[in-house]
């Protein structure tokens, strides 16, 4: 157990910035898929031969707008990740290294100006990026004490690079499977950035410093952690099915709700499928014929929503019943229930209103938000449980002092 952790506001807010920038990026990714704009810009890393940062705004029209803004938002997340790594590792901590960084920054800035005058725009952007990163590293001179946080920052940077390459290969190789992996990995990255935001928070550091003051029941924490881990896995599996459904154009494979073409079960054979496709002809938004694969992917997503609801409600009820006096856990329980209701409503109306792009993308973004909030709650429970395990004797003594063994009256956070 590391007890030398200190709260760094700069590191914490950089982690929050990385996480906050990821949320609109996921929403924009949903818009790209909803508007079928994934191949609107057919080259990568350039955009129609232009450097991505120099692509003329007057050409941002139609699907190009969604795809190009998605790429630019991705670079913002990448830059936040770089700043996070620089603050965690503090490369300018040594005077000699700081001088080297300053010299590189100034030299690259001069080369940027020279390349710009010579109309070598691609070269100018490259040198400008190096100069910006070196200048950004100069203020950071105190390394984060916790090795786990330093390497978590490195993992975030590695993950965003991997995600960018995935997106680029999806364009270059015109591969739909890579698009699905790209969408699923975005959700995992969102959780990774959230982990950094939580682990660098004042709450996390204070819990380490005051771990022996915890009075939360260890058994109840273990059960809460089990519910949380189950809910996170269920939500992530549901998001994977949702990504497959969206990229396989199966979002309206079953156009009615709560029934499935008027029945409890959707079509199961060619004859029933033919009847279902005939019933779609009366709606201009449902002219496309669907396959059994599309129908059953959609139906699996619906059934997944039921399973996820059970997991999230189980976690929320446990938090409200067993940890109702722990303020952050009580708030988390109500928050998860609220997000679940919103997500279910968005899913239903996406089908009934025939999949408007903004609503479908909001459904994707809210699913990501539900995942990351459940993940954050579970991570904080794990942290409390770990501290309980390390300082069991201290926790028991504290509980005896307040005569609250087996209960959880103490507010935490």
C-alpha cells in the first residue's frame, strides 16, 4: 500500500480533460456511423491529400463534416493524453533535460516558421507539433510518486495511439470488422481515462491517508464490488452487441416495440422472414430487406437490455440499501438508475421514430456514460475494499469504538 501519494490538481484536471474530451468523441463516432459517413474521407492520415489540420473548412460538407470533425476530436484526446503523460513523468525535472527540451522546442519553432514561409505545410505541421509538445513539457518538474499512476498515463497514451491506428486502418483497408473493433475499443478507452481521473482525485488520495478511519462493512463492500463488476461486464457486452448491430445496419431490423413483428419472438425461418420483409414495404424508411442475422442481432440487443437492467438495478439497490449513509455511494445508486431509464427510453424511441441520427448517437453516448459511471463506482468500491483488507485491524477497532460492527453508518467521500 502506497501512503506517499499526494494530490496534484494539475494531474487530476488533465485526467478529467482527457476523459471529458472522450465523451463527445464517442458521440461524434456515433454520428459518423448513423450518417454512414465512415468512408466520406477515403484517405488517411491525410484528408483528400491535405494535412488533416490544413483541410479547408469550405470542404467540410455532408458526411465529410462528421468524419473530419471526428478525426480532429481524436487528436484533441491524443494531445490531452500526451499532457497527462508529461505531467505524470515530469521530464523537465532535471535541469539538463529541461535545457534540452527548451532547445528542441525553440529549434522546431524556428523550423516551423521556415517551412511555413517555404509553403512546406506538411513539414511545418510536423515541426510545430514537436515544438508544442516540448514547450508543454517544460512546466512539469515534479514526478507523480505512484508508479501505478505513471504507467496508467502511459497506457492511456498507448491506447489512444492504437485507437487512432485502428480508425485509420478501417479507412485504408475498407474493413467493417475493424470499424466494430474501433467502436468497442473506444468504450474501453473511456473507462481507462476515467480510471486516471479517479485515481488522481483528492478523494482517492484522502482514502489512502485516512484508510484506518473507514467504517464500511467489509462483507457488504465485497458484495457491492461483485454487483459492480457484473454490471460493468454486462454493459460492455451489450455495447459490443450494439456496435455489431449498428455497423451491420440492423438498427431497424425489428421496427416495432415491445413485440417483434407482432410476436413475442422474431422470425426464425425463411418463410417468417419473407412475411416480415413484406410488412416493411409500407414504410418508406423500412424499404431495405433484412436477413435473419440482422433480425437476431437486433433481438439479442433487446434481450441484452433486459439483462443489463437487472445488473444495474441490482447494483443500485444494493448501494441504496446497504450503503445508504455513504453519500457518494447513495448518489451513485440514484445516478445509475437515472442513466438506465434514459438509456432505455432512447433505445425505444430510436426504433419507434425510425432511427434519427442524433437520437441514435445519443443512445450510443448514453450507453458509454452508463458504462463509465458503473466502472467508476466499481473502482471506488474496489479501492475501499482494498483499504479494508490492508487495514482490517484498524477498521475493526474503529467499528468497535463507535459500536457499529456489521453496519455502515459512516459517510465516505
